[in-house]
């Protein structure tokens, strides 16, 4: 599967547009990790547990979007975008979306 955040795939021609595909996941923070993050916030630096959690969430959302595109018969997804929104104080949604296409 070819994944790009541009309107086309360099060197390829879009033969068919199959439509919008998306994937999402919602992740909640862990209270134990919040305590560690609080102390890291005081001293400064990266909060690695949250960095890892968000990276895993993006990958899961991407996997779900790719699965949806494959069901449509796509071999590429163009115009990929990510969005994040807070569901509640300790939970966030990661949404990824793009246009499923067939390229040659």
C-alpha cells in the first residue's frame, strides 16, 4: 500500500478514486503515568510514556485506515491527514483519513 500526504503519487497515474477511508482509536491516560508525567513537567523533558502511547495510537489508526482501503481494492491512499481531539479530560482520539485510489 502506497501512503502519501500529497494529491498524487509521483511517477504513478491515478486510475480510479474509491473514496474516503479513515481509521481511529481513542486512548486514555494511565493514572500512574500521570504522576510520573507531573514530575517530568516540573523538571522538564520528554514524557516518554505518552510519546510511546501516541505513536502506538497513530500506528493503530493507520492500520485501520489501510484495512478499510484494502477492502475497497485500493493500492494507495492519497491526501492523508491526522487529527487529534480530546474526548474527555484523560482521553484523546487519533483520527487519520485520506482518499483511497488505484494507481498504475
